[in-house]
């Protein structure tokens, strides 16, 4: 009745606001009042009158009896309206009354994580995956290619996002996957989504009639178990083509890339080793130094792609202090630091995607810090025309900008990684060698900054189109005799 689709958009029944107000005023039973108030909340949210919607949803919660059958629906609506504590309470109550549906489980997982209850969040995610192992497309079209997108929730979680157009909250799966939002258009493909946890797909005897499988797991450092589960599942369907087969993704850990890529001509990938934090911090620091690392050294938690768990350590005492602050048992990568600042005074990081073997430039950032992120576009690049000019040059003609040596190095990396879709973050040294920061599929393709840096949009659109064409071609090849 009120539960929503996977994008968490509110849907209302066909009642007028006048009818609903009359019902809310005239009903004597608390259940009927709660239902009318919930309908009013949804009607107001549809008109983006969110303050009024919150008021009606709160009144519905006040009137709803503990065994009300629409508690789960109310909890989802409260979540969409940013009433997180009340939504958490209502959904927890609903869970005591009986099994929750898929959307309610997603919301409760996100709210439990927000509240610090990791066990409850994990239980909800597992239950959701068991309840709906494969989600079907809402409006399939017979003339479109049919895709099965595989995702694992072994190490992922549901975060809280905001619909920028409506202001409503929704759940989004985070951790260990590349985003398909700007790669797989639901108006171009019929998309099934398989959510894998443990052997929950093992009981499926047949796949939906799909043309291509897209393995969305992109970080083997974070979720090796998920890769194993997906690989075991796909082995049962050898005739279905797979974008990014798990066995190839598995070889793109930071340590494995360091071993494989640093031997390629004109490729520099700093020494990278994995350490488990068991024992006293001084002993672990000694192990890191004994492995050949000097200072500065970069340390980061295994399985992370952002800068939140990364630090540049300049001395042995600083390393001991950092290690002491990490949870016991944490796995940590140590990477030799290379000072690759250019003569213009900035650190540079470029990104290219390889899609079906073809190189696509997507960004080239500059920063006054060794740790470069997209926010540097605004902090540094927006007021530095020369850095934008550099980016325009690599986007327009990467071969001319990078030079033959670097282009050959990038294609050698492509041949070694051998994924259908992945990205490389890198810079050049003074001799035009390629210094690799990362090379994997765990890079988000997005248009977040295209509005402020419009010259990037055509190149981002090329990435989206190239990915779609690759999938379509694989689908056609499968259907061809």
C-alpha cells in the first residue's frame, strides 16, 4: 500500500486531501486515525510540503497501536522525511510483530548502523538478501537487452542519501562496488539485481533469461568472500557473458597490483605490503621498517578507497602513535611515499577508464596536498586557470598530452589487469614514467562536478555511452548463433 520502489520514492493511494482530512477528524479508532494521517503525510510529501508531511507522520505514529499492520510503511515514510529516531522506533516495533519487507529492512539496516548497532544492521541486510535474492525490473521491455547486476552485501552497508530534487531520504548500498547509476540506463536495459550473501543464490536452479551479467564487486581487499560467492554462482551458468569476471577482479588488490604492475616498462608503483595489527605497536612498526620501508610512509586500512583512514607518517615515533590508535586486528597497507610534485608546485592526479579495451580520460586534478581529492577542484583548480587548461588538454588528446611512453605504459597496465571496466589513477614523473596510485574497478563514474566544470561533461558522457555499448555488444554476441 505505501511501500516504495528501490529508489524510495513515496507512492500514495488515490484519495483526495479533503477525504483524508475528514477521515482524520471523524474517525474514532486510533488505527483509522493513524491510517488517515499516514495518507495525509504521503499526500503532503508528494507536493514537497515536507514540514506538513512530518507533522502528519508524527501524528500517525502517536495514534498507531503497537500491532498496527502498517507500522512498517509508516517507518519507511518517517525515514524518507528524515525522522530517523522515530522511524527506528517504529520499524523496530514492526519487526517484533512479524517479518519486514525489503524496503523496511533496508531502512532499518541503515538506521541501525547510524545508531551504532552493527549486529542489527547486519541481520537486516542478511534477511533482506534472503527475502529478495534477485529483484526484477519494474517495467521490462521485450526489445531491450536484459542484464543481471550482481552485488555482494558481505562487507557492504546501507547508507542514507538525499534525493536532491524532492528532499526525501533514501537508502543506498555503499562499499566495495562500482556505481552503475551513470553506466546502466534503466530506459536502455532491463536490469535484474542479485544481492549475494553467503550461498543465498545457491537454491536458485535457473537464472532469469538474461543476456549479460555485470559483476559489480570492485574491491577484493574489502570483500574477497563476496567475490568467491559470486564466482561460485556464475560457474553454474558458463554460457552467460560476464562483465568483470570475479577471478580477474580478485587480482586487483593493492599488494597484487604492486607486484604485477611495477615490473612493466615505464610503470612505477611504490612498494606496498599488507600488515595485520596483532601485538604491540612498536613491534609492528619494526616489522614495517624491516620490510624495507623508510619515511615518509603512507598507511591506510585495507579495503578503503577514500582518504578517511589514510595517513602520511614521517617518523618512527609517529608510526607507533598511529598504529596504537588503530583497532587490534586491523589490516593495514604500508606504501612507500614518492614526492611527485610537479615543477608548477602542484601535485597532479589523472584518471582514465578502460572500457572494453579502449582508453577514456575522465579527470586530471591538481592540489597543493599529496592527498588529492575531488574537493580540490573548488579549493585549488577553480581559481587556477592553468590547472584547468591542463585538464582540458588531457581530456581532448590524452596521447598528445601524456606522450607515447606513458600511453604505452597505460595500455600495458590494461593488458595486465584485463578487466572489461576499470580505472587507473596516476601521475607522471619528470621522465614521463607513469606513477600508479590505484588500478581497479572501484572508481565511481559520476557527473557531480560537470555543472561547475562543464568542459568535462562530453568526456563523461563518452564513458557512459561506451559502457552501454559494451554491454549491448555482449548481449548481441550471446544471442548470435
